C-alpha cells in the first residue's frame, strides 16, 4: 500500500491517544504495550472497527561516541578528523550520548472486529472497560481506518517522548550517562 504524504500527515494529525498506558518504556528491558485502535469505517455509517494487538518496545540503546568508534567507509584521515571534532565538542561541555528507541509491531494476539454503534459510544465503552480491568499497559487510540498503522506510529512516538526523560534519569542514576 502506498501512503501519500497528505494521507500520512492526515493520519498523524487526527490520531488521538484516548488512554495512554500507566507505564512508560522501561530503561533496562523490553516493554510490551497492548492497544485497541478505534476507527470509523470510511464507507459505512455507524460502523466502527476495533483492532487489538501488541506493540513491543525494545530496551533503549545508549549510544556514546568514543575514541574507538569507526566511521565505516571513511578514510583514516577522515576518521581522525571526526575524532578531533568529537573531542572538541566534549571539551566544550557537550554531552554527545543519545538513546535509540526501537519498536516491534507484531501481529501476535492481533484481532479486529466491526461494531455497529456510534464512534463515541464505542470509545466510551472501551474506556469504561479498561477502568474496570485496570490494565496498566493498555492504550486506546482513535485513528484512521485506512492508515491505522500510522496511528500506531504516532502512539509509539508519543511513548518515546514521554519515556525519554525517565530513561535518561535512570541512566544518570546508574552513572551510565
């Protein structure tokens, strides 16, 4: 499926996380979120699709440029110049470490169903259901039916943004950063 830039932007703009998980991406292990993604069917009035599944976040990878780092495909002279630049930036007090996040979208435990109710009613029923169950890892997302995967990407980006400060704190506390 080819997603146009306009469709991508539309899906990113209109997707809303109605209920975010209580937990964030773990600093030192993998994190598994479950989701229910709610979307209105484009060609049917009063029909709503609910997709359920799992999203797994890999442990954030700490990347710290160092003297033994190699720049693949560059000359020895270029490698040395890059090291000099890194040393200069460090001398100026710049912290060059960063976290790389990774997600695996798996179709394990994936299902979908069509519900013949208004969109808002379906969303409210799902929110009430999660209040009763208390599942701390469940996200409820209102997205675009044709490009629901983009809605999951937006959810992943929001989880990264919300987890980054906590992950950085954890790494600093253990003197890894």
